[in-house]
C-alpha cells in the first residue's frame, strides 16, 4: 500500500512536471514565431510616416479653421448687438452732448471689429 501511494504521488508529480514543460515549450515556440517588434527605425517606411504626418496636419488645419469660423460667428453676433446698442445710445443722446457710455461702446466695437478682421485673415 505504501508503494502504491508513493508510486501515485510520483506519477502525479511527473504529470504536473510534464504538463508544465509542455506549456513552457509552447510559449517558447509562440515567442519564436512572432515577428520581431519594430525597433524604431524611421527610415524603413518614410512615405507611410510622411503621409500620416501630412494627414494629421490637414486634420489639425481643418479643426483650426472650424474653430476660427465659430469664433467669427460669435464675435460678429456680438458686434451686431453692440452696434444696435450704440445706435440706441446715440438716438437717446442730446445733439450737443454724447454720454460716456457711447464712447465706451464705440471703443468696444472698434476693438471687437479689429479682432474679427484679424481672425478673418487667418493664422498667417
């Protein structure tokens, strides 16, 4: 009985060891059959990288143009609102006296109009 127990334990240990070795061998084979990782050599395919870089630049330019157009829309809406306010201040003012609010509003419109003009020119 003792021999049977020792034999069973030995056989079990052998099976576990064999299975572990088989798994290790499969893993080693799997690592050997995979292609080598990219080493960072940029000269290997410069056309692909140039194309990707150019596409990224185009996408960034499109995004910047959309953002600039949205900012222009907001600024021109604000410019229109300020112009209407200025008109109402001038209409209320006396022919001999302009209020300080009219001058401030005109300065604000001037600054905003210059900003709109600069945005319309673009990043150049």
